[in-house]
C-alpha cells in the first residue's frame, strides 16, 4: 500500500504515539560512568579537557559516590592514578594500590554499585606502555602474567567485572583461567575486544596521568581504523577465550563495527564513548553551537540503535541528572 493510504507521518503526530513505536531506549541502567581516583590528591582535581570530570581523591570519592547513587547510575568503570610508577607497573597489583583501596572503600560504603575495573598496565608503568618491555620490545608472556595478577587482586577486593583494555593477544583466556583457578568463576570479563588506535583518546591520557609517560602511539597492538573484518576476528577470539561482554571503542566513528558485531555474536555489546567524543560535544556546547543534552542524547541513542546494549560514557551521571 502506498501513499496516500500509507502515511508514516501518522506515527509522528503525537509524542505518545512516537513513544509507543519507539524502537530504541536509553536508560540509566544502560550507562556506565568512568571514575578516576588519584591516590596522591587531597582534593578532587578538574580535568581541563573533560569539563565536569575530575580526578578524585579518596576523600572526594565519598560525596561523588553519593551524587552518583542519587543520579541513578548503577555501574562504574574504575581507573586508578598511582603516586609512583615503575618499569613493571607494580602498583597496578599492589596490596594497598589505588584501585585496591578504592574497591574496598566503595564496597564498604556503597555495596550496590556494579564495579568494573580497568585491567591494564599503561597507567602504572614509567614507560607508559600497556605491556612489560624487554630489550626486544614487548614481553608478551610476562605481560599476561601481570594482567592475571591485576585481575586476581581486583577480584579479591570486590570487583564484579574485570575489563582488560590493552588489546594484548590472549589476555581474555589468561585472565579467565586465572580467575577460575582461584575460585572466582562468578567474576566476569568485559573485554576491550575491538579497540582502535584512536586519536580520540587524547583527553583520557591527561585524566589517567599517562600523557607524559607515553610519547608514541599504540598502533603496534591496537586496531587500525581501516579494519573491519579484523575487528570481528578480534571479537570472536575473545568469545572463544571466555569473554562475557565485548567492547567496541571508540563508539560514534565505529557504529558500523557495532552493528556488524551485533549481527555476528549473541554476547552483550558495550560501546565506549571515549574522552575525545565527550570533549568535542562539550566544546561545541560551551561555545553555543550545540545543546549539550540534546547532542549527547542523540549520539548515545545512535550508539544504542547500532546495537550496543551498554554504553560507557563520561556523560552518564550528567545525563541521568538532566532527565
Ligand atoms: C588504556 C585505556 C585508554 C582508554 C581507556 N583505557 C587509553 C589508551 O589506550 O591510551 C581511553 C578512554 C578514553 O579515551 O576515554 N588502558
């Protein structure tokens, strides 16, 4: 049946009808808020490139968690900034490391949050690489051992999901084995399966304190943005190694990857709207070019429509507050 009998505008006349036929939802429980904790701070410190986002101290963490809980955000992705860095990234798995202490603090005071921890070395190594280095380059076997230790220390302090973010071959399988062997079979793995070597991570490196340590790029182990089939292979390998959630990162320039992955696997898909994506909208809004809430709502909904079940976004708390 064609026009004039069929008129799709009938679906759009009233807000109630638009809502009735809406194909894509955006809800607080689908959003994950990244949280930075810097163990060397007394007060929270703003991150200039990410307006509204802070590096928190242990003290400023508590009021922030209260605000987060009130806003309706349920899941947090934790990043730590250690006082000391060394060649081995020892603080990443230290008994009294910044994330270990943070996990304990949150578990004691706000037991209901779902806690996801970044499992990588780059924020903790003096050279800024996501791996251990030897004179030939990356020490692959050693790196996997370190990632296992980090994952176990996070699991033992109350993390729900471990999120290995270094795109190190075999990381998911190694962590799954280590968790199971230590009796943590209930802990899940949210793998950064498809992580592009992206220009859009710039502001994050400032937030995570890895900017000065690291001068190079990560093209030797992250995906090139020319690649699509290779991205799907990466994700399928993670599935076979035991990943529970697959992540695509960044989000908006990679909607085609999210969509293809949605059609290829049955696993939950997480998209990471990264620091550069957030900073762009914030900058445009600050200069009056865009309405911040509308721009975020549209991009976040597009990411959901492409096939992401969950979205990691610096705007999670603000979106929940402004609804
Ligand atoms: C590294 C890590 C990065 C991000 C999350 N985990 C940056 C990188 O690979 O350099 C980027 C997040 C963002 O830009 O918001 N472990």
